[in-house]
C-alpha cells in the first residue's frame, strides 16, 4: 500500500471519529478522561515495576517518582472525571495550538498548490479552538464537560481533512525519478 493511501485512510478515520464525537460530546469528553485515566494507571504501574530494574540510585528514584505520579493522575482521572476533564481541557488547548501551528507551517510547504489554503485554514481554526478553550478554562469550567467533546470532534475533522489534503498532495507530488530525469 502506498504512503498516500495510508495517510488518506488515516484522514478518513479521523473524520469518522470526529463525527462520532460531535454526535455525543459529553460521552466523548468522559470517554477521553476515562481512557486517559486507565492508560496513566497502566503506564504508572509499568514505570514503577521498571523502576526496580534500572541501574543507579538516581535513575531508580526518578523512575519510581514518575510511576507514582502517573498512578496518582490515573486514579484521580477515574475518581474525579469532571476535574480530569478540566485538566484534559488544558492539555487539549496545548495540543490544538501545537497542531494548528504545525499545519500552518506545513501549508507554506504546499504554497502554490490547491492544498495550501485548506491546510492553512485547518491550522488557523485549530488555533482559534485553542483560544476558545482558553476563555472557558477560567470562567466556566462546567461548560468544558461538553465543549471539550465538541472541540475534540471538530479538531478530529480538521485533522482528518488536513491528512486527506496531505495525502492528495503526496499523490500528486513529482516522483524523485522524474526530478532526476528533468535535471539530466
């Protein structure tokens, strides 16, 4: 399977999950919090076990502390999903901002193609979502229970469309052999 097809399918999958998240925003928010809690518990337990196998006292202590912190965060997310959702909202703010900036930078590599504006707009809209979350974090934390799921769905749609546009760009990009033949 060629690379562009893999990126295209990944884009379509992201779009499908985005539609699902938008269909039930509160469930998406809670699901993300619960899954994150479970993953943190697993990672924390593995980190603690790994902490006993590393060499050196400093490495052992650092590994054990990191494992205990992950266990605490995982337990906290599962025990207090609303507070966990607020924490994840802050993480999503950072991820939306980083993903948006990355897509804006990527769009400049596509300048002069039909994919420049869709990729640029996708990145800008992710940055706007990060700014909207920023306004809710301090003022109305209870609204984040559903808004996080909504924005997660929207971000997955933006990401999916960005991946589809990137896949089509890769598909239509000149092959290395063609470039070498033109240079010779």
